[in-house]
C-alpha cells in the first residue's frame, strides 16, 4: 500500500471513541443521513419499476456528483425493464357465520401481500392444505375439496421430502399455481420462517418464475396471525405442523371459518427501472483501462397500501450509504486511486439480482475489471463477513489485510464462502468478487422494523471504513485480479 497509515489509525480510533473525524474517515453523521433519507416513506420502500425508486436513483446520483464521481461514458442511468407489482391496498377478514361480526386483520401488522400477488376479491370457505404440495404419495389436496375455496398453507417445505420434490414448491407463486389448478380462488400463506419474528410481517418481491397470476390473490400472514386463523378449528397451527412432521402424511382439513380477501394491485410486466453507474478517475495513465468496481443494490421490497412500509434501512440503504461514503472519502485520500473506480448502484437486487446481471451483460470493458466488491446490509451485526474466500482467496486476503492493519480486526474468519448476491453475476464470468456484509446480522430482514433507529452506529462505521480501505488498496495496481483468475475467465 502506498499510504502512510498513522493518520488513519489515529482517526479510526477517534471514530470508535466518539472523537472528531477526519475527512478521510467514515462519518457516522453522513452515513446515517443517507440511510435516513433512503429509508424514509417518500421512496415507498424503493421498489424497482416505480417512480419512487427512480427518485431514490436521482438522490444517489446527486450525491455521487457532489463527491467527484462522473457519469460513466456520459450517462448515469442504465435503463432496463422489469416486472413490477404495486400493491395499492388490501383487506383481509374472517368470519364463521354471515351475520357475525368479522374479525379484521391489519395490513402491515397481521399480514401483507406476496410481492407478486394477483388482484381480485374472494369471499369463500377455507381449506388448510399443509405446505400446499401435490406430489404423488404426498398429495395435500387429495382428501379435501379446494374448488371455489381459499387455500391456507404454510410457507416453506417439509424437511422429510427430497429436494427433487420440494424444489418445485419453494416459491409463493409456484404454490399458488398448484392451488389454482385445484380450483382455489385465493391463497393465504402463514410465514413459518425461523428468521422472522412471529409478530412481524415479511415482504418480498420475487415469488417464483413467470407466468404471473393476475387475478389470483396471495396473502402472507404472520405466524401469530396464523395461530388466530386456526383457533377453534380441527387443529391449532402448532398441532398441524407437528402432525405433518411426525406422521409424514398430509393433515389437510376444512375450516369452520370463511375468509374475505380484497386485493388492489397494479401489475406491470415491463416497468422501467435503472442501474446508476459512475466512475471516479484513476491518476495513472498506464492503469486507465483497468477497473475496480464497487456495487450495492439500491432497491428494496416496496410499500403496500398506506400502512405497510418496508423501509430497508439495513437492507440495503446501509450498503448504499457505505458506497456513497466511500466515494466522498476518496476526494480526501492522501494518495489518489491509480485505477478508475466504478460505482454501481443496482436495481432489482430483490428480483434475482437482475440489475447486476444487466451491468455485466452491457459493460463493454468487462475483461478489464480487476475486482468487484459488493456491499450489502452492513448496518446490523456482530462482526463483518467478507464472503468469497473459497473462490477468490487472493482478493479476500486484501480485505483481511486491511482489516487487520487498520480497521479493528473485525472480519469473521474461518469460513470458506462463495460470492453471494450481486457478486454472483461477476463470479459467473470469472471476475474476482467479494461481498462485505454482516455476520450474524439481518435481524430485520424485509420487515417494517428495518429502520434507521435500529442501525448499529459503531458497526456501520467499521464496515464502511473496511470498504473504503479495501477499494482504495485494490486501485493502486499491486493487486492483479485478471492474472490470478485467468483460468476462470469465460468471456466470449
């Protein structure tokens, strides 16, 4: 590394002790300002394909401009199309007899819609169909009549079935097709994810492959709400789960209750969205055609109605904030980058990381990318995880060295990992890639409590400093990603 590090070590200690911060060090105030802005209700959860997402893209563009980053090849935006489902409202009630008072469930508290729900109204009897599987000997529709009814199922798949069976039933839209094929008019899924609180709704965008089911409503309740939905029925939720697991046989039954569902969703099969691509120039003409790319997903899972906002403060406003802060600090670096640094904010991270695939497919000097560093969900965690050492140990060692020398030795070690998330698209074409993310974090994954108040102040500063130092180190030309990964390159 070129730089004298005494100033960095001193100021890093000042950050962690609450002292004054140098312009070359990560600023907690600036990081929180970006996170607070991007997770605010004005951007409605930054759903790719919406006007609100494009407004968030404008915000990050303006920030990059202030920090000396230039639009790549004169254009910030890399436009493309994606499916988008904007859920404007949804109501969900249950009742036993038509004259009884309906029990009303609250959107954003008791339930939310699947990201790719269909629109429509249903007022019908209910049948519980376990995990919603129809496969040979394990057919949870065999002993019930789902025609004209709302099907209630559990999320996930039973562990005792082979993956050759369960892989077809993992996604919500996949299970919905099975329910519809049995004549169902809507579906309610109970979220059984062990990583999510039983009292908090969990949003999503990607729910499985096309085709879309435009008139088939799909709701997802909390586990607590699922308990209430099965009160005074043949089995409680807990009993049903245990009976299926213990007997390894379907435990489907008709409910006494009826459900009333009304979903207003506007589906766009080809909505416009964009990546934002900028470049911070290097100062060595000999390295002008070698790039280090740092990326983060800008989108999140949106907002449903007026009561169900998924702010996405940690996922991934924290990663975007760390990227923007890296750009700001580059202006004040004692030794400026030798290689150009490309900053990429990706759309559709919640849709199979489509934005990073679009970038890789359209970035002309792809062979000249020496390394890709992805940053995601670095606002909450016990320590920092740098993923990718199993595939690219030389690149991982750069981040590990930087952490050991200058950033507090917080990187979790001892795990052999592959690149994840947006880094996968780069890995697929042989570009050395790592992810900087949290270890034992993601405590607020896709839930309304992912707010700026739950960001760990010390952790976000440490993770951002690691990102900045790693990217700057990679820019100096000593790291040769293409030569170390030449056997992996699969460019056409």
